[in-house]
């Protein structure tokens, strides 16, 4: 049963079972719906049923300029239609922006003029850096020659910056090259080994704790251990979430810290930890003697993956493994869709070419308008520094039409 099924059957329950609708309506005097521009027809019908019971009032908050999930059924016009349907007031306008600097908001307003115009009311109002459009031979050269030096000059930590793209397609090769360049990244192309290697997720979580011993990381290790045992044995050991499971996690951490003091290299630590962790699980009867080498085999697979990806195994550090569990210090790579709702001190938007955004198959006016809204979402993720990136990686690369709307000039 997928998410659409859940919504559909929820609608049927409210429509066909009057007592359920009455219960929901009686329980909630007010319902606040945020990001209302992303609601679908099914979700709106559920809200309409609740509204029809005349016991619940609604506060609907949304920005039609950020409606970017048309592929999932969201439509920006649904908000206005539903507001009319329930006779809601529509005269309340939110114009204060708490995220971005004045120059970035000026670009956002150029893309979508508002009445009243969007204004800066957050702490970012002190920043004056203008958005920049940089063109180069490739996205990698622009990032390494311009974006990373700009972060250093502005004293913006790499972990507070992101590279956004219209699709995953351009992020994978960039991620691999940045990793080879020595930049810690989280996102496509970040891991030099396959994530499904059985020991990899557990090793990452434990190394993340070694880097940053946060109490909430313990629960993450428990969940990962549960999933690892399920993968290895095919059995769900729910008592991993009991006191017994917690003691196993602390035994892992004790071994991990002791090995870290002896084996400074990441590979040596992986090999030793694989044996130590497996022995703990054998002692606790979660694994059998025949499973003794299951983690060691996984480590060999990880090493093969890393060699194929030209990783310098001799200099691999434990921090390199833990970065995926504690990504705060790493440069983020994400699509514009996945960046929705997030914010970064600095943003580089790459692959801003016609055919990518808007996508070359976009034909209708609404498809082109949604692409413009997607571009707008990328612009408004940045707090202080915004870099637009185009490149010559393909002969037919030309700048997206949306760059011209911002008024920014290209640097070469």
C-alpha cells in the first residue's frame, strides 16, 4: 500500500463512516495546513469533508510560487478553489522573509512580483553579497575555482553550503569528482562504496558517534543494528530496542573507541570492528558461528568498491566513514525538489541550461510555469550567497530563460 492508497482509503473512511468523520471534526476545533500549495485533489476532498461537518475551522498557509510537485498531483490553483469552497478569507498576505538577504530577495521578486512585495525581516538583512552567474568549462571547475574559494573568503563553513541541480543526473559525476578532490560531501556520488554493503550502515553510524558523541545518535545505531540483523538473518529482533539492545550498542561503542586508539586508519578500523561486532552478536546469540565472517566479507566488498572508485585506502580516515551519519560538516548535494523546505548559508545552482530547466519535454504553459517555480525555490534556499552556474560540458548548453528574468550578468 503506497501513500496514494493511504490517502484514498482515508477519504473513503471519512466519506462512508459518519462516526469517524464526526470524531475527527469533534476532536479538532482548528486545523492548520502548512505548504497548502502542495496539496492534491484527494487531500483537499478530505479537508472538505471535515469542513462540511461545520465544527472545524481552517488556517491555510501556502505560497503558490513554490508549488513544484505537479508530478505528485499538487496544483497551485487548488488552494484558491478550496478557499472559495469553504468561504475562507483570502486577504491575509505574508510578505516577510526570514531566510534570505536583500539582494537574494530582489532576485526572487524579479521572478515573481508580489503585492505587497516580499521584504527581508530576518537576520540575513545584514548581508549585501550580490548573486553571481559564473560560466565555466564544467560545473566542477566553477565549484572548485569560484564557489569553494568564495565560501572561504566569506568564512562560510562547507557544511552550511549546498549545490543544487534540476536533476540527479548532473550531481552524480560532480559528487564523485568533488570526493576525489578531497571535499567531504553528502548526496549523490558521496559514498565510494555501495550503501547496501551489510556492514556499511552500521560502521557509518558508529563512526559518526566517534566524531560527534551525541545522545540521539544512540537511537540511530539501534535502528541500524535492527535493520542489519534483519538483512543478515531474515528475522526481526525487536528486542534490539530494549535494554538488552542498548547494552549491545554500548559494547559496540566501547570496542569502536578502543580500536580507534589503536588503528588510526579507516580500513584497519573497519577490518577490526567487523570482527569485534560480529563476536558481540554471536555472544548474544543474534548471529550463529557460521555468520562470524559476514561483516568481514562486507568490508572486503567495500574495499573493492573503493578501489574501483580510486579511493586512497591507505589514507582513509574514520571521519570519512562517519561523515554520512553526521553530515553537518559536509557540502550538501541535492536536487531542487529535495531542497524544498531547507535553507543554506550559501547555494550554488548548477546545470541551469535550457532543456534541463525547463526540461526539454515541457510543452504546456503550466509545465513551463512549474519549472519557473522550481527555479524560484532554488533561489530562495540561499541565505547569504547565491551562485548561478552554467557550463560548456555539452555543445548545446545554453542558459535557462529564467536567468534573464533575474537581471544577473554572466562572468566568464
